[in-house]
């Protein structure tokens, strides 16, 4: 991650629990990450790994109860978000931090014209008058390449196609020039052509506005195209983080390897099968003492079961980390297909 760009969002050691019948689900377990202005951080992992809960908690959108931020910090441009009261959060949400959801139909009000919904955001956060806000809403729809923007602004969400709805959602989230845009599976419901157009649009607006994007997805193809940095999440923790090249070409964690093997590639033949990761994630009612990936990991060692793996710097400069005993300096395991830095392997505990 480039050091000279200002940090837009910094999350430090975030823990989030959900109180449910029979106990507490430890959904987010010590997540730390940061994203700079003008850059995209992708958070990837299987469904239920905690990636959406992490960002929803930062925005104060996790329903409480049952959800509760137990500890940690989340700073937006230096301002602490956790612990803010709802009115304070409302001033920040939509203004300094925007969000695009997977299903825009559920995020937009079906009884309100699209232009009016965007204008409402501007009237609340920018104190614009109705006429000015509506003009700006049309300009925003035009900016997101919705044809006949003025006419479309007068239509209801059900009159929009899926791709256009997602563009309208982008227009609304960008209305107040947020410094951070959180995009939660923004293209999952779209066909490939529209997906490409929406991703290109997000990139273009990011280049122009310099905002940071946090992209939540399970689609590594989208990640390769959009992100500079990647955080791989598993069982409520970040298990590996680094640049796109680190994760795609020098991945160190067995779970990241498993994700990549489950991804189709251009060199595959029709008869080739994708390698699914066998097993299922651990029960987060009572997370395992050791590594959460232990029961599924082909390289598991005795120490993995009994002690939580440390976060190890894979690169010398700290830009690439892996939460795995394999990268521990005293690990004795040498595995050809995993990237393990050259380290002192004497007196190994593993
Ligand atoms: Fe596998 Fe052990 Fe690394 Fe966990 S710590 S991913 S079980 S090798």
C-alpha cells in the first residue's frame, strides 16, 4: 500500500458479536485493515466469513441487538466512528461514506421517483433547495451514463433495468462526494456485460474523485480487475493481506490457495473441474482455539490445532501478511506450492 496517500479508513482490532438463542456468535474477531484515498481494497472470502458484517458495523448498520461491537476502532479520515450516536452517524453516512448494495431494489424506495431519492440525499446533507438538488440528481444520473437522465429521474425504481438500478444506486451513493465508498457485492446480480460497465464506471469515478473503495466480494475476477490491495477473510479474521500481485502470484495462506484453485482460468479445458475447498467453516459460537482453517487445511500441523497462528510478515516491508504457522520463522514444513519466505528454521516448534 502506498505510504504517501492519506488514509481514508482505518479499522483496528474490531470485534463484533451477535447474541442469539443459545449463545454468542463471534462474527468478527480482531479485524484490522486500512484503505488509502484513491485506492481500492477488496475484502474476499466465503459467505458468512464476516466481510459484510465488518463494514456494516463500521457504518453503524448492524442491527443492535442482536449485533454488538465488542471492541476496536474504526476511523474515517481520522474521526472515530464506533460509539457515535445515530444522529452523528446519519450526518456521516451518505455524506462522507457511501454504500452500494448487492440488491439496489431493496436499497431504493419503490414508492419514490429515483431523482427525488437522490435529491433528498443532497437536501439533507448539502442543505440544497429542492430545485437545485433535482438538477444535481439529473447530472449525477447522467454522470453514471444513464441515458435520458432527466426523463429517468422522473421514473420509479421498478421502471429501471438491473444495470440501470445499480447505476442509480452509484449515483445516489456519490451524491455528496464521499471519501469512502463501500461496495458490497455490487455486480453479483448483473450479467457479465453490465457487470463490466458498472465496474468500469466505478473505476472512472474513482479516478476523477479520488475516493477510496472498499469492495466486498467473493469474485476473484472482479478483485483482479478492481483492487490494489486484498484482505482475505475466513471465520471472522483476516488470514492474508497484501497487494493484488502478492495474493494472486505469491499467496502464502492455504485458504487463499484454496480460493484461487476454485476460480476458473483461461487455461482450463472443458473437462477440467474446479477444486472446491472440502469441509465447512468452524462454528463461531465457540471458535477454535487454534487456526480456524485447521479442519480443512491440507497442511495442518499439531500446533495449528492448539495455538492461534501468528500474523507473519511474508514480505520484509510488512506489506504482505499471513495468519499461518507455515510462515512462522521456526516452521519446518517446506511446501512447494505455497510461498514461504526464506527463514531460520532451526529449533522448530511445528
Ligand atoms: Fe493450515 Fe496450520 Fe496454516 Fe492454519 S495455521 S492454515 S491449519 S498450516
